[in-house]
């Protein structure tokens, strides 16, 4: 008795089934890894900034001098600190910007010495 499907067509069909099964298995494995990976969206350091400014956690106000933190941070970029806003509650932040020296100011920004 002869097969109704040619041998070449059967081989092609088997290869297609292998590829589809491999892709499905890969998709399941990637989905499993993503589902088990921890979400790290809530980790923010208490002090973070760049050359344009930064934020300081409000919880640091009782333990450190936040003015000197901001002044030293901005002075490392050759700028001066200007405080913008304060959220005085748990989880709040104090924001500041680093600005260039105003026109006519002599010298470079001074770091806090205390």
C-alpha cells in the first residue's frame, strides 16, 4: 500500500512542526522567566542627582544636612544649588536644581566646609 503523501512533503511537514513546537516552547520559557523575575520599580536611593539638579528623600532631614548635600553636589559641576520644592511627608522628596553662577559673580562655587 502506498502513502498518499509524498516523502518530501512529509519531511517538510515534520520540520514545520518542529519549528513551531520550538518557538512555542521558547515563548513559554521566556514568559516563565519574566513572571518569576522580581519587579525593581520601587527602589530609589535617598539622594539622586545629575548636572541639572536632583532629589533628596525627606527622611534625611533629621539625620543629615541636606543643604550641604545639595551645595556640594552642584559645586562638583561648577554650579550653585537652588531649592525648588519640599514634600514634607513620609515618602516625600526635596528637589533642587543646579544653576550656573549669575552674571557678575566672581570666582567658582564654594563647597560647604562643615
